[in-house]
C-alpha cells in the first residue's frame, strides 16, 4: 500500500542533523562544533534561484545552522555576514548540509558544492574577513 498524504507530510520539518568540527573557528573554551541540518525542498529551490547573486551558500547556511534542538540560530538577514566568513569552515559546513540533504548522492553533491564554491563570487571578494 502507498503512503497517504498525511503519512508523507508528517515528515515536513524533520531534518537529519550532524555536528561538524570547524577547527578554524575554535573559541576560547576549545569548542569548534557547529550543528547543521539538511535542506528542505523549498530551501533547495531558493538556493537554486539565488545562485547568481553570490550569497546562495550563505543563505543555505543561515537556514541550516541550528542549535542542539534543531532550531535556526541565524536569520535570513544574517546571510551577508555569513558570506564574509573564511571558506575553510564554510566548505566543511556546506558539504555536511549537502550530504544530509542528498544522502544517496552525497559524492556528486559534494563535487557540485566544491564547484560552486570555486566559482562563487564570495571566494574572490576583497572584503572577506580574515581568520
């Protein structure tokens, strides 16, 4: 028997999460963990639509970096600040979001993320924050 609408939509908003170590961002207490979750279809499509503006990755991370309960810690308006973070940590987080969002296709998604990162205006911006 096929799943009903109710059984399908009960999964809305339920995303896999992962702790990612970002040693470049270690704080004074030695913490370097950032928690991310996978994207929803809406977030994926928004990312596709924003790809030309140079903040697509930053917007995805603004939506997918979460606290221990899975709640967002950034708002959409924080994407500009996230876009100025060093790529070393961002690439780790982007790859984790991609593999959580597309677990059956993680290798090709990771390659696509790497290609997008290399081609992104964010990576060549002169106003990047040094770490």
